[in-house]
C-alpha cells in the first residue's frame, strides 16, 4: 500500500487568509479549505485536475 500524498498549500493562495490545500495522486487530486478542514474536501479525477492546472498556468 502506498503512503497517502501530503497536503500542501496552493501557490495561488498567496496572502494566507484565503488558502486552499491540495494533495495529488495518480488518480487525481483532493482540495480543501485550510480554514475549514473539518468540512472535508473535493476530489477531482486526473483529467479534470490536469485541465484546471493547465488553465491556471495559461491564465485562463
């Protein structure tokens, strides 16, 4: 069994007040609000996560 990916703060969360954390895996990614971790997380399949990150990098 592989070790779960560690959560990390998004580089797009620059100011520390409105942060999201993500953890990636071969299956996709999970995203959560750092101020409300107890609320759970959203999971995205790899194709959707890759498309989102690509659009962010292209400033779309």
